[in-house]
């Protein structure tokens, strides 16, 4: 079993869309704008041989605000732009009480089982409490990206950084230390 990096989508890999003064997810491929450091940072992480998985809550599907086809098109565009191994989405809302909606760890545990991933040696990068809680519930090391809309985050990530590119050295250093000590 090997480690992996799990990444939230909105606010981590792509910019947040503002709707009615609130942070929101893109609903069309045209609204998808990658953050400046996403491609380079993920390419750097890929040099370590780590699988990169995108795990995202997309309740706008269940709420009828977006179609499955639009989400699939967004994810196809994301996959064509970034070196990710797989993108999975929870398309439910809170009321559905599913196992895949973050902060529950269902998306991570499903990917880990399918890809032979050691969750306790893996990382979860997100921009919200639910991402940190999900990563912790799965046994991952958590990295929170500080954003102006998450200043009240209380989940207590293992690391907090300002950008995705600042998360990469944390992971790279940990992988090198484990590799040098025979950990992987």
C-alpha cells in the first residue's frame, strides 16, 4: 500500500465563484478557472510517484441547480488540465445522509480501497472544516489552505498554509523522510 494526496476541488484547485456575495462552486466549464499554482504544484507532487485524487462535494446536483452532464464536463476539463489520477464527487445534499459527503470519509475510503492506498500515510488538502474533518476521519494528515472565506475554521488542521504550492513542500519533505527511513 502506498500514500496518496487527496485534494478538495473548489478553492483548492480552482477559484471559487461568488454567488449572491457567498463563495460557491462553478456550475459550468466556462466558470472553471484553475488557481495559478495548481498545475505546477500537482506536477511537482507527481514526481514523487503519489496518486492525486480529487474529492469534492457537489450538492448543486441534488438541489437541481446543475446537471450531471455539466459536472461531468467540468471534471473532464479539470482532468485534461491537471495530472490527477481520479476525480470523485458526492452529488448529494446534507439531508441525504450519505457516506460520501464530506466531512464523512466515504470518498477517501472508497478510493483507498480501489487503489491500494495507505490512508494513514496520505494527505488531505482542503479549504474548509469539512475537508479537514474528512481527512482526520480517514486517518490522513490534513493541510488547510487559508482563505478569506474560511477565517473561522475550527477543525484544527495539521498544517495551515496560504497556497497549494506551500502545501507541496510539507508533503515532499514527509515522503523523503519516510523513504530515507525505509517507510514506503
